[in-house]
C-alpha cells in the first residue's frame, strides 16, 4: 500500500488511504475523489461492499480494481489492473488513463 502511494505521489497524484470500510465511507463523505483504487489484497466480497459505498458516497469517482489472478473480482469496475505483489507496473498509467477517460462507466449496484 505504501509503495503504491509513493509511486502515485511521485507521478503527481494526491493519495488518501483508507484501510477499512468505515474509513472509506468517512473519506468519501469528506472529500471528492477522481479514482478509488481497490487493492489486490481485498477479497471479492469486501471489494463489492466498498464499491457500494463509493457508488453512494463518491459517485463521481472511477473505480480501479487491482487483482492478482487472470480474471478480476469486480467486473463492474471502471478499469482493472493485474499486478504482482512485488511489481506494481502499470499503476500510474492505469490511474492516468482513468483520469483522462470521458465520463464514469455506470457500475451496477449489488443487492
């Protein structure tokens, strides 16, 4: 998490970290975000819960899902990036691409 923060800040991005669902909700209620990145260490259910909070509290933010497997856990995310734990290559490019992309893709709410 720290490595990703440093990489993004070095590229000129402002980063806010939230380690649990409550902190995500608090952050979304107090700030505006362009991109919300879901780390690869989150399980699929936690990614879905966080996505629901983002859709209701930070609805203009685009969602970037990081994942280790060949297939993402969150198909409704705006973008996906397969990463390795030791090599977060492509992270800056993925975030920058989302920032440049027009409009937010409509993610589905889970029931």
